[in-house]
C-alpha cells in the first residue's frame, strides 16, 4: 500500500527546506485550485494571475504555517481571499467569460454522445456563470475542494446555515438548468 | 469525495456533481507549473542562504583555528629542544646506520676531544688512552650487527650525546676545580661544552655556590 504523506506534513517539510515535499503538495492540489479560480473568475488570464498569487502566498507563509487546520482549508482560504482582492482591484468584474466548456472533448465517444455531453457542459457552465458569486463560491468549494459546510463557512466568513443555504440554492439552479429541455430550433 | 456526501444534512446532488465532474476537466497550464515550482525552489534556497548566513564566518574561523593548531603542532614536533638540539653533535640529531655511526664517532674522537685534551694537559696520557679506547669502540661498532644501533631509539642516542663529559673525574671532584675546567673551556671558545658542564655542576652542587 502506497504511503501518502499528509498535506500538513508536506508543508512542514517544505518549511524545513524540502522542495520535493512542496512539489508533491502542489501537484496534489493545483488542478482543483485552478478550476476553482477559473470558474470563480470566469476569465482564464485572471484565474492564472490569482492562481500565481495564491501559491506565492503559500510559499511566503511557510515559515508561519501551523497545522492547526486542514491544509486544504488553509489553501482555499488564501484562494478565496485572493479572489476577493482581485474583485476589489477589478471592480468592473463583469467581463465576458472566456472558458470554453468544449475545450477538451472526449475522443472515444460517438457523435450523438459528444453532442449531448457538449450540450450538458454548456448548460451547466452557463448556469454556473449565472450564479451569484457567493453561491458559485460555495458550490465550487463544496464540489472542487471537497470541503464540508463548516469549512466552507470558515473560509467564506459566514455562518454554517448561510453556507448551507447558498449551496442549496446553487444546486437547485444547476439542477434546473440540467433538467431544462434542449432548445428546439 | 469525502464523507460529507454521506451527511444527509448537506444538500449535495449526485447528478449535479457528476455533470460538474464531466465538465470541469481543465488542467493547470504548464508555464504556471514552472513559474510556481521555480518560485518555491528559489524561496527555499534564499531561506537556506538566510539561515546559513552565520555558517560562512564560522567556517572561516574554524578553518583558521585548525590551520594555526596544525602549524603549532608541527613546529613542536619538529623542534622539541630548540636550544640544545642545534649544538649537539650530528650523530645525535639524526638516526644513522651503524657504519655511519662508527665513522662519525671516529671523526668526533679526532676533532672535539682534541680541545679537551688541550685543556687537560696533565692528563694528556689518560686522554690519549681514552681516545684509543674510543677508536677501538668505533671499530668494534663498525663490525657490530646492523640491528644493534638502528634498533636503538633516537632519544637514547641523544641522551648519550649530552652525557659526554668535557671535564674529567678529578676536575669534577670538587666545585672549584670543576669551575676552573669550565672557565678553561670558555676560554678555549667551547661555549656549548662549558654550558653543559656548568649545568652538571649546578646539578651536582647547590646553586648558591655558583659565582
């Protein structure tokens, strides 16, 4: 059975100068964090900037890092705060989304399935984009980071019930979007 | 996903989750990986540099201290008795083969005791006898097995050398005659011999009696 070191242990090893530990930690979380920021920012360039900023802060904070909470909570807390800063810096955050949901289609499927999947992707992406920032944030923390409601409440600085309510609304809207019958031309 | 999915309190929806998973398959661009990993490496190095800032001067101090200790040790080893060693006969300063030893002793009997014989004119005949004895001894040493002298430690030969007498038994019987003998050695310019005899005199008779 493969030994999988804890995130906190890896962070502590990096604090002590072990760069390989940081690489493991980074590869473990990078894609989920990138998707979280991509769907939050809705713009690839902005997501990349915030992504760099987040990891930069993680690197800088290594000396003060204390494993009091899950590393994932710490990471997404930093990411959430960076996103808020990004929103404040760019108040006119209403630019058109430049995420292409069909950017990586499955190659092995038949044309009908591909069309169906593409349609579902577009619907979900549109619905996700139309969610208020708070609801989208909570949904992404729940789905992408795999955090619990308590952890989400800590990160978004709200009560657990508020986080739960936001998540419920977000899921209801997304489900409705998925159930929507395809448009007939 | 985690056990939060099992918690009925949380409003998850498997269909929405599956649809999201289906859609969200973006990966981090490689250029970002390079940038961030390089930043992490750079930060770790700079931290090490910061932490090791005191190591460099400490290493220099340790190196210099070690060098000084080695130099002092070597100088002590190579020069154990600096004052007396230079003045001793060559046979005492370095180990040599038995044949060399014999030849040197013979040479010594021809050179150094000549002055001593001059000092002790009344005992000229006894000095001649001593010289012939030394020659005989040197001859016998030449024929001695090679291991005899080479096995003897250098310190032994050194002690033998310094135990060589320049004033004979009658001269050293009382302090006055011994002192006369020493003064005579000094007059002859044999200061090292005089110094050795003076030391012996100081050992044999208490210092207050010295002039």
